[in-house]
């Protein structure tokens, strides 16, 4: 059953998974370590491309901040339900989804390589958008 609590717990789980993924990529960016890619072989190509940063900031760090924000806002919602918090999550998720579409386009048509972790983040942000949309529509 899709209760507010279940939707909130789903958002917590998804944002935690996304945070772990994006944090891993951020750490690899700053340490210069190679990214193991078992299914696809383009992880390093993608994460070291010119499109992996905005100025000096790795895109993965921005992703980690997005997921951390969703996690924190969801925790706040669980403590004191307020539909404005869910609306903020939804708006952030729209932006993250659009960014993910852009990054998928870059992987497919510009970089010509695929990063499994990047695709995982795109899937996670898409699922957050779906859950947040259900949440907003129920309000």
C-alpha cells in the first residue's frame, strides 16, 4: 500500500543508494583511482571526460549533494509532515532527471562510452522523481 510513510521510506532508501554511488564516484575523482566496471568498460572514459566536471567541481559531487538533500528533506518530512518538503524534493528531482537525460545523451552520442555507476545514478534519480511525483499527486 502506498502510504506516506512507505513513500518516505522509499525516498530514504533511494537517496541513500544514490548518495553512496555518487560519493564513490566523487572519491574516485579526487583520488584519481580507476573505477572498476565489470559489465561496461567505459567508466573511466566517462568519469575522466571533459563533461565530468563543471569548472573544478565534479558532477558526481553535485549528485551526492542532491541525494543528501533528498535524504535530509525526507527525514524532516518524517519528523514533521509538510507537503512543501515533498514539493521541494519533487522540484529537485525534476532537475536531477533532466540532468541525467543530458548525461545519458553525452555518454551515448558524444563520449561514446558508458559508465555503469553513472547509469545507476540516472536510474536512481529517475526513481526518486517517480516516487516524489506519486507523493505530490496524492497530496
